[in-house]
C-alpha cells in the first residue's frame, strides 16, 4: 500500500501519506470496537444484574455509543480555576496517544500488521509505561485532593502490576527466543503437540498466563482492581475534574488498553491467530484473523464478567497481591521454566 | 538534506531545549516533565542510530519507573522554589569553574578522537537483533560484571528495606494478613433461629 502512494505522490510524501492512511486503517476500527465494547459492557452487566441496560437508542441500543459521544462532545469543558492548564489538557492527550501508539506493532494475522519490528514486546511495554503519565498528571493538574489521591493510587498500582506482567512476558520470551510478536505466535504453532490447543504457551506456562491475565485487569484499572475510581472514598479517581471531551478520551483510552491487554494475552499465551482445531478441518482449521478476534472477544467478555462478579479489593490487599504473591510466583516459575528448558524433558527442542 | 538529518536536528533541538527547561522551569513538576521529554527525545535519537534495545530500555526504566517515582516525590513534597534559588549568586563562581572544567575535558576527548573517526554508516555485522547480541555478550563475556552489578542493586534493595523496617515499635498495630484471608462466612456470620417480633404500636405507622 505504501508503495502505491510512493508511485503516486513521490518517494517521501507518498511514504508519509501511505503510513498515515495505514494508521487510520488500524485506529478507526479500533475506535469503533471501543464504542461497541462500552455498549456490550452495559448490556452484559444489565443482563447479569437482571435488568435491561441501554436499549433505547436504535435497535437493541446499537446507536447508544454515538449518542454518548455526542453528549460528551457538546458538554461544556470546565477547567478548574487553580488547575495547571497546560498539564491539565496534556494528560488526556498523553493517555490517548499511548493507548493508540501501542497498536503500531501488534499483528492481527501473519501478513496483517502495521509494522513488524524485532523488538515489538519491548515497544509495547515501554509505551504502556508512558501511559502512566497521563494518569498521574491528570490527578495532579486538577489541583484537587481527590483526583490527586486517585492518581497516586492508580499509578502505584499500575507500576506494581507492570512488574508481574513483565515477568510473565519474560517467560514467553524464554521459550520463543524472540521479541517479535509474529515469531512468538509462529513458535506456538510447532512443538510436541503439533500446533494444537495444547502446544500454545498457556499450558506449559499456566501460572504465568493466569498472573498475566489478572495483572492485565489490574493494569487497566478495571474491577475488582478499580480502587483508583473507588467512588465511595475518592469520588471518581484521577478524572474527577474532567468533563466533556477530555473525559471521553480517558474512557476511550481505558477501553483501548483493555482490548490491547486482551490482544497481547491472546498473542503471547493463546496462540494468536492459530486455530484450535487440526489443520485437516478446512476453514475451521486454518489460522486466520477471525480466530484472534474470537479469542480477544472471549477475554473481553471476561473483563466485563469480573466486573459483575467480584467486589472491589481493598487497596493494601491489591498491593500485597501484586508484590508478595504474583511477583514471587512468576520468579519461581521462570526458574522452573529455565530448568525445564535445559532438562531432557524439554518440549521446546525442535 | 535527507529526512534522517532533518529528524536528527529536530530531536536534538527538542533535547537541548528540554534540558535547559529542566533547570530553568519555575514549577518543579514542570521541570520533572521536561526531564521526561529529554529522556524520550534521547531515546528517539538512539532509535535513529539503530539501537532499539537501548532506546526502549531507556524509556522503560528511566521514564516508566524512575521518573514516575521522582514525580511522586516532587508532587507530594511542598517544594519552595524561593529557598532553592536563594544561594544562586553565591554558588555561581564554583559552578562556573566546574562547568568550564567539564567542558574542557569533553573538548580534549573530542579533539583527540574526532567524531568522524567513528564509523557511522557501518554495515551491520550480523543479522541478529541488537537485543539478541547484547544478551549474548552480557551473559557470556561480561557475566561476572552483570552478577556484580546485580549484587550491588540487591544491596541497595536490602538497605532500603532495612531502613524502613520498624517492627520493634510495640505500640504499632499490624494486620495479620493470613488470618484475614483465612476467614470464611462461618467465622464471621451466624444464623440464629428466633420468632418474628411484632410490636403492636408500630404496626399502623409502617403503612
């Protein structure tokens, strides 16, 4: 596609325009998915609470996200008088840019990606650690004690769980020996179990998989780890002072990072676009983007399900879980994995 | 001028500007943010040199962890800038001398080994990614140095824990987490069988 624009518009300009369009091809569907995940969340939560949920705007409430968006856009944007206004508007921008920029290296199918870089995982972890700044700055800039406390809580929690997630990633890197997502998925397609469900990374790295999944929920500040919102104590967390479009940006970023965590879990532990069925099964057995989408949707449903099922953790329990339970388990399992890989029982010698 | 040189000059300008703002910004939070910007721009420059591992690690470690803690401290401490700036003119002569010494040292090094001697556009020796190569070197040739560095870091960790651990305080109350986690409904909650209580005089009010 980039070559097409380069032929049309000359080398440099075509390069830039080609990549901008390529980026839009990723970002626009992502935004739509975010819109419908919010709707799905409201409908599913409604179902789980034995009530109806948003079903008024359009058939089955299908136009509800757009109604919400219009409401946000036409609301007045209020800047608190003592807010540090530059930083106040920088924060939602930072958080959104980081939530979207991570998608640059995420592949959707073996030949469908924005870029394939050989340090993809490092890039994703680096950019998502930048996203923390959005939260801490939003909490600080509003010049409100409540939002500041919410920001500090959220940041401390995200830093803690980032460690556990990082060690989960280390396990995956050890067996695949590559930082590129495509290599990681391709490595799960071969092995003693011949690329079936059982050869994916989730089975030999089950503790790491579980910890990555749970830390992903904590990392995106979703229930039951949503103490940064903890409305009973600190009103609404780091975004108390925001209204209108900037607030919508925080919501967009939260759901985009939910989808990102689900996609990364799928790619690293659940075989990405690989099919769970043997290759002899025709369409069902071929690896395609549809399988990635199905797995991501299952994980996203989980995110909503946890919210309906579990009560919120107490803050000290969250910190204890991250530092004293998850971190030691990942460290031990990485040691076990290393011993397993060099032992004659290794299933990764091929 | 090709696009790479343009990008290089843009990034360098941002880097110099943000470096200057770190020490001249009025608000300490703003200077910390300019330091973050400086780190990110430096990492972009490294990325342009093809050192993707180093540049991403710079963001991950310094921006993602160190600077966040920095910001925590700066935001929570009530830093009074007037007291910080009071000694400026008194300390200026010493600072100037030190600055000149550092500048002269750097000039000597650069003049001795001009930058053009470094091969800039060298062909990559291998096709391995540079995280792969760095890993090999660190864990074979420099394995003892890596171990040593990790021991130093571990020492820092132990010292930090030892400094903050104050278990001797008898009056302080601690939560017994394992006890808290072990409770279930039977220890917290008891079902009692009793007859329904009906108070005659309130019967009418409830309607």
